[in-house]
């Protein structure tokens, strides 16, 4: 009985140490929940019937302390999906494939008309205003994130969505 009492006393005596150790890690766990890559307001333009190509736009927020890069995108809506940007070639703006899109630590990357975007080649059906489709984005460090892209009207220049992040884990 004496040994059991002694064991219970020792166990109870170590509890404050154990709890203080957990409190040291709690801020890191809470910070992790708010860190990483967040995709804000993903959208696309509607396409006319017969259009072969489309694009998606969004804001990628990086709330971590490590820079990251969007390295790949994929979607079932098209035969091929690539990362693109627009660059001046003399007096002409040309669309160009890029290997990745950088997202600074604590920063963001805006994918928008005339800049970086996700390009869809060989659309399997028209993009219709009001509909959504999924795109999987792959980041060098954060891994894969699947987002639902909302289709806006033909010629839209920005997202009409007023809601926040639309990402899935």
C-alpha cells in the first residue's frame, strides 16, 4: 500500500510539469491551424459554346513562414491544364506557360486576367455562369489543395464572390 501511495504522489507531483510542457506547444498548434496556403475566391469566366480554352483566377494566401510555389494544376474539365502568365513581347502582350507561381512567406499571389492564371486547354464542355468545377492545385511544400471554382459571366474581370476561402483539405 505504501508503494501505491508513493506512486500516486509522484504521478500527481509531475502533473504541473506535464501541463506546462503542453502549454509550450499550444501556441504552435494554434498557429499551425491558421497557417499554410489558403485559396481565396477562385473564379473563372463563362465561355461561349464551342470555345476550346478557359482560365481560372484566384488569390493564393501563404500564412506560413516558408515561401512556397504553385507547381501544378489539374482539372477534369479540360484535356490539359497549365500555369500561365502574360508577358510583353515588344508591343504585344503574349500568354506564356510558366513552371511555377511563387507565393512569398506571409504573402500572396494574385491570379487575375492579364497576369498569372490557370489555363485549361481542350474544354470538355462550356463553362456556364453560375456553375462550379473543381481544380486541384499542387504546391511545392503545402501539397495538394482542391478548390471549387465559380464561373462568372463572359468577360468578367474579377470575382463577384463576397465569401472568403473556398478550399478543401
